[in-house]
C-alpha cells in the first residue's frame, strides 16, 4: 500500500541552511537595533547603548562580540587619553543596510506603535 503525500506537501521546500543562519544572526534580540545605530554613524559604545533604549551593558557587549566574530563589525581602539573604542561596520555589515531598511519599511506599515504613557509626546 502506498500513501500519497498531502496536497501541496511537495511544494514545501526545506529551509536553506544559509538563510537559517542569517535569520538567526540578524534576528537575535537587540542585533537589528545595534546594526541600525551603527548605520546612523553612532560608533562608540556609549552612543550605541544610548541609541537603543532598554539595552543592558552586558547584552550590548555580548552582541558586539558576536557581530565582530561574524565579521559584521570591527572594533578599533583609539590610542588617546582616555582610550576610546569605536565600532565600524565592515563591508559585510554594510551590505545588511538594505535588509534592515526593508524591515523598517515593513514595520512602519504593519506594526502598530505601542500605546504611549499618559502625557508623553506623540510620535516615534
């Protein structure tokens, strides 16, 4: 006895390993927001932290290390007093800008803004 696959079952493609890895990388919590801050030219640790409300120092440090390990950013120590550290996007990281911009555009169409607390100014 043979069983036929369910209708449409043959149309389902397995998820590509490259796609899955990419989505897990840029979809990790806080990563998109950190990349967005870097795209706007904010390259020092404190600037990135201040640009992403709710991001803890521990999580920012962890994500920056991960992005550096994956080759999306480079860490540069500026030999001044006091020593400064800046993070710059690599070519690989800059290539993500249209992807992040597409997500921003999509979110402005489909994701409602959270309710603002009473007395807060309107807007984003």
